[in-house]
C-alpha cells in the first residue's frame, strides 16, 4: 500500500563540507528516480531535539516524506523533490517495509 502513496520522485545528492560550508551546486547524484510520498509538514512536537542539536534552523520549513526504497541516504545529503532543494536532517530505516522515513529542511537561498 505504501508504494501506491509514493506519487513523487526524489533525487539524493551528496556533497562534502569545505571550510565548514556545503556547496549544493557541487553535489554528486547518489540516487535518482526514487519514489516517495508527497511532503507533509513535520510534527513540531518531535522537532525539539533536532533544533536543540543544531540539525535544523527553523521548524517552519521542515517536512517529512517516506522513500519506498532502501537507498544510500545520509544526514546532510541533499534531496530534490519537484525542483525544490531540501537538506536531509534525519533518516529512519524501516527494513521490514523496505522504506525510509526522511525529515527534510527546505534550503532557503
């Protein structure tokens, strides 16, 4: 059933940090054409720890999605969905379902 809800396509890109900065333009594609569910606003009750740990800057631009694959996705990767760029701030693997839950923060530039 989860696969039927995956109506969006996601590309995962990875970049390295240079002098404490990340250059999204220099990111290389790790995986593309990944099926994912439409983005939904993240539950603000579960974002406090991410904000305290400095993983997110604002709770107003944080979203969640589910990838219906077990791709190589890591925290600080860049996810592109509908030509919008997001920073991956959390990844949770659901191995019994072959899926991953991603928490994303919109990259504002």
